[in-house]
C-alpha cells in the first residue's frame, strides 16, 4: 500500500450534501471519492496549452508570408536599437 498524506479542505454546504449523498449511494468513503475527483481533475488539466499552442491553433503562427526571415539572426536589423 502507498504511503498517504492527510489533506483538510473546507466544503460549501452544497458540496458537503453532494458528497454525503455520494457516500450513501455508493458505499465508498469520502476519501475515496475525493481522491478520485482530484485524480480526474489532474488528468484533465495535466497539460494546459501554452500561449504559443493557442496562437498556433488559431492559425496565427506562420501567417505572415512576406515578413523578414532573419530578424533574430542578422545584426543589420539591430542597428540603432536601444539608442
């Protein structure tokens, strides 16, 4: 059996009532239900998209065909920068 840590949380009355109803209906413990809910939440939110991911999904990455291709590597583009 895995070692476990204790976690205390505060519940609103509707959450408390829902948890109590789930315990009664399933015969499972509060801990089992809470653990499963947290595992499900972590699984669904494990990899949130980055700003780059969202911009790429929106079609914003690579959408300018006529731009300069060497802006980050050609020192000529940095002449006078910061003056």
